[in-house]
C-alpha cells in the first residue's frame, strides 16, 4: 500500500489514505507536489480517502473520498477539495481572502487579493523567488493577525493541456522557499488591478468604505464571522490601510517588493464607530411607512459613511442615507421620515426634501436595506 499523505491547510490537519489505483510512484508524486504543506500525522487529523478509478462517475461522489479517473484529475481534485474543506472548517474564526501571499524572513506577510484571472498563481511564483511562499489561493488571518498558511501546490495554466485542468506544481520544484515554522503575521493587503498598459507599479491607498465594495466579494464565508465588518476594519488599521496595486507584469511587483516599495506603514490610526439609532416619532396606523432590514453588521467609516452587510453583500451609504437608516430602526411614516431628515440636515439647496428623501428610500428598498410596510402594522 502507498500509505498516507498528511498535510495541513489553513491550520487544519488532513490525513489522506492513498488507496486503489495509486501506485508507489504516483504516491511519491503526490507527496512531492504537496511537500510545502506536509506535516506529521496527528490523531486530530481529518481523515479522507483518495483513489484512482477509471470508471468512476461523479454521481458516486462520497464527501470523505477524493476519487478521479486518472492521476492528473486526482491532483486537481485534491487541490480544490482540500481548499474547500479547510475553508469550511475555519469559516467561523478566520478572515479568508481569495488571493496569494508571501512572507519576508521576519514572518511579515503580504497578501494580494483579486478575482480569478488576475494572475495570483503567477504572482506567487514570481514573488516567492525573493521571499517565502504562503499560498496562491487562500489567505487565512485570525483575530490576532496571525496568518495560517495554505501552501498547496501552485496551480499553473498549461496552454497545451487538452483536459482544461491546471497543472499542480510543488513550490520546491519551481525554486520557491516555504514559510516553514515562522510566526506569520499579516503586514500588508493589496487589491490587485492588472492593467496590460501599466508602466511599472502604482500603489494607491483606498478608504475602508471603498475597499469593502472590492474586498467583500473576495472573502469566503464572511457572514459566518462574528462582527465581520469590524474584523475587516481591524485588519485595515493593523496593516496601515489597504491599497490598490496596479501593474502589468508579476515581475514588476516582485521588483517593487524587493526594493521595499510595498513595505508596511504604521497603523492607519483610523477607528470605526458603531452606528446608533436616532429617535423617531411613533408610526401612525393607516399610513405607509418604512423599516430597515436587520444587517449582519454595521459600522461608520470615514466621513460618516455607513457600511452595512446583508448576507454576502455590502452597501455603503453617504449623504442622507446614514440618517435614513438610523431613523428606520422602528417603523416610521414617510412624512415623519422627511421631517426628521430635514431637522438633521436642513432644507436641500435645490429640489424638494420629500423628493430627495423619496429617491433615497426607493434606492434603499431596491437594495434590500429597507422594507416598505403595509398601511397597518403592529409595532
């Protein structure tokens, strides 16, 4: 028997029993491509089985088995399924960014976040020539800022592959160094903006409120975290603020990294506040009104902008939006809402207050932030 493959992903130990169809040569290959993530087996490891079965059909899938028709397909299956299993296990405690990451010798981790197709594996491959490989897929960060590596094989596009699968390659075979047992701490977080016509690298700081709209779609299971937006805000402060990193080629970022251009600044000094309800008049029966839909989390960011999380969608309100939200903690009639907004903000310089408030209310109802109530409602 070829034995087991023991690895760790995002701090989760796995023991994979290599079974039918996997000969000793194939087992050695699997251990080699997962070499950066291999650990000693423990009793707490999550146990799975892996096998190669040429006649296997997806309908026969077993959640505790990794099965494929050939070795190349099994490599891809292991990479994706282990990632998903680790993310599922850590969804209640780690902020998990869809991105790649490398570490300096002192354990300072630089994360580069972006959707599929932004060249994260290529970037990890380039950066890890002058640093230490942490992940090319998922960056897991705990409440203390510690990074839990996911040193999976790098997934490399092979233009000659007929099966459409990416080739899984060990970091060592590419000359990359692993992070070893270093105490890894998040240092910088960059939002990738790849531009074919970019000249070199540009680094543009971004506000927390603006960054959330770009970052939230690249976070796994964000709503499962306690106070998720506050966790992101803490990361924003811990890393000196996020930045948009525009570039053309991965080697441009590597050169900037080697020159210290990407190094961490001091803490941002930015602090968020928790929004509070504003008192409103009792909701009179027989008139239409509005009430906000409960958000998973809410915080006030720069310049009084209100950030809300509903499900996995973030909404950022400014202008009179935060006041409308604060006034709708309890049902409020539209006329009373207009009156209270005018008390807080004054009459608009142009247009009618009712029209401006109405436009904001309609936008918030359509965006799933407010709900319109029937003419009779119990408080």
